[in-house]
C-alpha cells in the first residue's frame, strides 16, 4: 500500500544526501585554491591543457606543475610549495583532507607548518614520506638518488616494505639504494630552504649553489658550494 508520508521521507532523505555531497565538494574545493604565487609556474592538467598557474585556481587530481628558470613558490590553504628552477611535482591524489604529491624532478620544499588539518604525503621513486607535519626538503641530485632534510621528523615507507621508519628531527638523509643518515654541509644555505623557512615573499635567485657529494673514506659527504 502506498504511503505518502513514506514517499515524502524517502525524497527528503535523498535531498539531504545530495545536499551533503554538494556541500562537502564545495568545502573540498576551497581547501585547494591557490592564494599566492611567486614567479611563473607552468601547469598541465589531466586533460593535457597547458597554462600558467594563477591565483584562485583550484588544484585538481593529476595536475602537473613545473617552475621555469627561477626559484618559485605557490600557496594553498597556508601550505607553501617551493620549487627550485626547472623542478616539478604532480598532484597524484587529492581526496578529502589527504594530498599525495609526486616529486618528479629537481628541488622541492614543502612548508605546511601553518596547516595542521591537511594531510600531505610525498612520493619519490615509489617511496613515501608519510604525513608531513611541518617542513621537508628534497633534492634530487642524480638518477634515483636524493637528499632529504627532515626538519620536524617524518615517517618513511619504501613501497616494497610494510615497515615504516621514523626519521629524526633536523636531520639529513641520503637515498641511493636505501635511506641513510648523512652529513650535508651548508645544506641550509640553499635559497629555496631560506625562503620557505622564513616565509619570505621574495625568492633570492642570485644565490645559485651547486650541490655535490664527495666520498670521504666510507662516508659520502654532500653539500652546497
């Protein structure tokens, strides 16, 4: 037997479900709106459209961003992403309050100290840096090799293992075949680190340090010259 009140309840429930989805999507979109940019950053979306990143652009799944010939940065929801010249990342996954960045090339510094609610993970060579809580710097200096600077302590997980490694605070690590603690002299002199750490609005492009690693006995010593 048809009951009008039951039909009305179903319609009402469906209405609230749709309204909830729309409302949640709107909140999600607001979290990833570009609020600040310094220097030109080229963007390619998942459909192959190329354009220069602009304020108020909503970051989407699959967006690829690349700095040009200058150190650059952009900000969304108080998260600052700094890229050295000719460096690139991809937004591999955006879901709810979780963002997975794929570090593709060059030097990257993520500064999310002002945002505690958004969860950011970084993928590099199929390895994961889990739940960035403050600041992390990565320099890809060779094929499948990188230097990682943990400022606040991080969790690291190779893709082939279920084991999660806790990284030390204010410590530098080098990855070649595995991640090991290393000595990196003058790493804090990199202008990308200086600008992101101090939240300066001006990128100093005059400081062009070259990054090298030198074998010292059994230890590999890396730094800027």
